[in-house]
């Protein structure tokens, strides 16, 4: 017979597996969607982040800031930005305010692609989420934000402790 803590652990494992399964299914649907637009989902994340930065009144983002916003490590963000730059969608430059580090900015071609995608993107998302009613979507959002905040606090604990594996033992030091 399972104790209450074992049952809670089984619930945690089942919920974790469900999140991973849904993430995989979203990827299976969105990968061809973005491929049809000539980019990857990761590249879309960069382009969208740069548009949001423009909406905040800034011209571009330092590579480190971009990686932090997207939760991507520096080597991965460099490769991702490099591929976007080769496609002519972004460019890297040295801002006058700080010549030590490069920033990334959308090119006109990149902005045009984002505008094109945004014309239909909201409908794509609505289509994917229509399996839930409005109240269920709000509940899902609330729960995912709560879980995200918890996971973010764990990552901050790992950074403070210099841990790299992401286990409970890493947080205990």
C-alpha cells in the first residue's frame, strides 16, 4: 500500500509526464508550421523577443540579455543568432553606449517576416488551445505560471550554489 507521500510523488510524476508529453506534441505541430515559414521555433523566439524589445523602446539586446530572456545558454544563443544573421533577419552591432559587447537587432527583412507571421500566428495558437474552454485555459495559465515561478526559483538556487546538474542535492549544497 502506498503512503500519502508516495501517492503525492506518483501525482508529481504523472503531472510531469503530462507536461513533457504536451510539450512534445506542441513541438510536433509547431515545427512544420515554422518550417513552412523558413525558420525554426527557436529562431521565432529570438525574432519575437527582439520585436518586444523594440516595443519597450530599445533598439536591440545584448546577447547575454537575449539568452536570459529565452532561457538559452550563451553558446546556443550565439549559434542561433548566427543562423538568423546568415539569413539576413538580424544583425549584430556594437552600440555606441558600450563598445565591449555586441547587441542584436532585427533587420527590415526580419521585421517583415515577423509581421507576416503575426498576421496568422494568433489563429494558430487559438486552434491549438481550442481543446480547452476559456476557464480551463485561464486555470492552465495560472498553474503553469505558478510552476514556472517555482522552477525559476530553483534555477536561481542552482546558480547561487554553483550547481550544474539540477538535482535536489545541488540545492542542499
